[in-house]
């Protein structure tokens, strides 16, 4: 099998309403959709994104700049393709649009490998489970009122979630606590609550907030401080009994290694786009496992399920519904778990009608 053509398309998927975290104002996710066509009629698919479609064309140009590395190649040689692109990006660096482009091409190659074998990728990687714990992450935003938080928390329960994440990071910790307490009272003691500060706090603020969150039985505090402040994150981790989750903003396995060496997180959260695709994700996950550290994958829910189904140290995946309109298939939630699909490849294919609707 040979890849005959690299094709990209741009789409901008609007959110139901604008949302806010401590550092983001979001109205849409702009996506570069990648397709690798082959001489056997199979097509490998993947995507990467930018918030509000900002600089989307720069991501597209970077991906298409590697067409010579994939066209004419057998996708089964994905490690060789990955290594060639890795060498090419040395002058421009191992973060940002370069790694994002690598991720898109690497994941599309793996999708082809699965389709050629007529097998799901978690079986090809070596399966360890057929379902994985998830938490609702597409809501409970910092911009919501308490009434909106409570209403949405009940909606998540009705959808089958047994865990959900609420954004924190207000300058006044008492505001965050009142919001989290309202959600805890609404869902009861048996539902897992997670929090995400989106890097908004200084270490002492995060420690103060974390101690109050522990009294509300919150399972983790995510990205409590600036991601570049690994020393500060480690300080927060040492001061609290609750877990610190982080890693979504790290690039490649080397970023994950820096977090591990700094003792900056109890739970690592590799992001498929920033980590560099499924090849690099598997390396990062194995690295975490060698330190007995669990992982919980960050967004890209559909395409991260192959990792969740094959990584023994994966404890959960983040359920983010932003990209669901792009796919023909839907994620199946049962009693707080996502059922990992057994369809070939990643198990998800682009919806042509949606791509036309959201085309840039």
C-alpha cells in the first residue's frame, strides 16, 4: 500500500455559546482535517485544531510542507516517516506548529494501518481494556453563573457521566469554593469532581485553594500554576494531599520527562496534538509507566481512545464534545465509561456534510 496524496481541509466548528476559562475566551475550534489517500482506496484521517481558528492556515501550510515525507510511502513505515519529519523540523524547533503537523500525519498513518488490518488500533497496540473511565469536560466553565453550573451538572448526570470537571482560577478563592460547593451539593457525594485552574494561580494561592477543595472531596487540581513554573507546580504538589494533574501543554516525550523529573504532577495529561501523534504518545505513556505514574489523556477524545484501550496506566480520558460534529460516529457512554470502539483504525470517520457546513 502506498500513500498517493496528502489532502487537507479547513473547518471552523462553532460552540453553542462563547465560553471562558481563566486564560481562554473561546467561540469556536478551527480544525485542519488531514486525509492520506492510498492506491488501495483506503483513506487515513486525523485533525489538529486552534482556538477560534486563529492562525489556522499556518498549521495547514506546515502539514502540507511535509507532503514529500508521506506521498509515495507505505504507511506501515510510520516510525520511519515520523523520524524523517522529526529530522526536518530540527531548524524550526520541537514545539508549536511543527509538532502539531507531525501529530496529524502520524495519527493519519496509524489510522491507515488499522484500516488495512481491519482492526481497531488498541488491538494493534495490544489491548488491555474495552472501556475507560471518562469525565464531562465540555462545561462548568468559569464564565457560568452558579445556577448555570448546577443546571449543567444535572444534565451531565442525565447523560450518564459519573465524573465532571469544573473550572476554577478566580482571584478570590472563596468564589471558587462557593461554585464548587454548589456543584458538589447538586450531584451528591458519589460523583467525582475534578477542578482545573488553567494556570491562573501563584503557588501559594493554589495551595490555599487546594486545601479548601480537599474538604469538598475534589479528586484533582489541574494546572494550578503557569506551566513553565515546574518548581512552583512541584511545590503545590508537595503541599497538598489531593492529586495534581498536568502535562497537556508539554510538547513531546521530552516535555513529559521534564515534568516527571521535576516531580510536578501526580497524574500526567498528554495531549495528542502537542505530544506529536500516536507514536510519540505511546512513548510518553511508557515513560510515565516506568515511573509508576498514571495518565489521563487530554481532549482529542475520539482519537485518544486507542491509547486508553492499550495503556495499562491510563486511568481516564477527558470527554470533550467540541469535535463530535466532525464525525459520522458518536462516542458511547455507559455508567461513566466510554466504550472503546472496535471499528478499524481510530474508529471515527469524517462526516462530509459537516465538513461542508463548517468549511473555511
